[in-house]
C-alpha cells in the first residue's frame, strides 16, 4: 500500500537521527519503516477516535522497543535525542491524520526507551 497523505509523504521521518553519525542509518531505516507502516495502517483502518489511534501507535511503539536491541548491537541507543525525534514524528503522524488533540505521551505510552 502506498501512502496517500501528502503531508506524511513529504515528511523526512527521523531526519535528526540520519543527520547524526551516532545513529546507524541501517537501524534508523528500520525506525522510519515503522513510522511509514503506522501511516499505512492509519490509512487502511481509519481510526475514528483517539482510543483507536492509540491502539495503532502502541503497536508501532512496541516495534521501536524491539528496535532498541538493534541500536545497541550497532553501538548506539535510543537516548534523549532519539526519544525526542521519535516522539516528534509520532506527533507529526497523529496531526497529519487529523488527531491534533492527541497527547504525545499517550502516543508512545508503551515505550521502554
């Protein structure tokens, strides 16, 4: 499935991590894919309210939890800069799909990073 939302299509997900050599691109690519998969699920499932959106973002957050081990294996980690960048992109996704009232902490409530 390709993403229809033009705001999301034009967004450079996790750009701050790509710009920092501490974060290996091949792992950041996987994080970017998680966010794009989230967008695809939102477009396919069309959550009708915040509760339904949070169900989808929980799955994506858990995927980032699993990705932490790959960051560590590559000599990196999801630390403060990465946490902020990831959270900001979750917020970007939520607002791009009309969920301006989403709470960023609820979007990533399942995080272990």
